[in-house]
C-alpha cells in the first residue's frame, strides 16, 4: 500500500524553470491527503520557489528543498545539512572564476547571487519565483549555506570541468550532481533527496516499499533508488533510469498525475 508519494519538480512534474502546477494537480494532492497518502515535493529549488509553486496546498505537503538538504514539514525544519564553511568557500571561488557561467548560493534564510539582473538572476527570480537577492559577496551573508548551484545555459557540468567533478564526487564532504544540463548542484555528501525521504519515512513510520517516487535528473537517483515503487520519466538521466523500476510519461503528458491516478485507481 502506498503511503507517501514524492516527485521531483523541474523536468519531471513541470517544465524546467516554470512556476505553474499542471491543471488539477493541487486537487489531486488534496484527494491523496483524504486517502491518508502524503505528498512530498522534492527539488533542487530553494524553499521560497517551492512554496510559491505549491501555494494552494503548501500546508498539505512536505517540502524537500535544496536537493534534499533542507526538509520543511508544516513550516518547521525537519532536516538541515549546511556545507562546511572551508569547502563552501572553495566552491564559490571556483564558480566565480568560470567565464560564461553564473552561480547562486542558497541558505536557510534565502538565496544569494552576485550579478544583479544577470540572465540567471532574472530567471531564478521571475520564472522560478525564488526570493533571491544580489549581494556584493555571498561569502559575507549572515546565513548557513545549504547548496551552491552553478548555472551554464549549455553544459554546467562541462563548465565545471572533470577535475572539479572528480574532487567533489562525495569526497571533501560535498557531492556535485546535475539537475538538468544547465545546473550543477553542490550539496553535502551525506545529504540528497534519498536521505531526505528516508528521514521523513522514519518520522512517520513509513517503509520504503510504501513509497512511490518520480524523477528525471541525476539528483533524483538516490530518491528513486530508495522508493519501493519508482519511476524515471522518459528521457531521464541514466543514473535515474538504472535505479528506477518503471518508466513514466513526461511532464508534457502530465505523466506524474497519470501514473498516480492509474496506480491508485483515482
């Protein structure tokens, strides 16, 4: 019996970089709640962006933000994993040095970038609906940094380079994982969406086999691996495909809702 459903957002539930739920999805979440089934929104997005997206049902779901390193349940922090300061500084300095790319850092209080009105800043602010502010130096903000994201409109992982990816592959307390081709997400190596869902299940006494999960990006792989009933949407990253049991249609076909309704006879 399914007791918890978790879904990635960008590229899985909706088109990357948009902030509108599929028609009827908020009502579906309400129907799931009536059946005693929890819904968890799991994304690399900051909390402010996710809260805006799910504003109609924000009190009915659990938010797994920052690729699983910040979990907020009914307005309270259930889990928080900030990057160790020295490592975070190294990553920021590296991302600053990359021409043709941009980055932002997310903390418990908000999200921060250094290039005001850059294409990335405008996109994250206006399309993702994130409370992001431009500062002179993200290393001087009064916040705990949970995630640092590199943006490159062609290939974020390629822009970071093989040496960087090898260094931060879980070593040094940080892992760098892709969230679509435009984003490279740096988070604590003991964090991630899988760890976040496991924490939620521990709180509510839910078993892995009672979890349904949907994802497409590399940072969804550990989440679908944890879930007993897992779906990689068509065109998903190879790491997601090999860890998922089934395939789901894309967001263009409202695939997440379609599978939920078919599987649960709704």
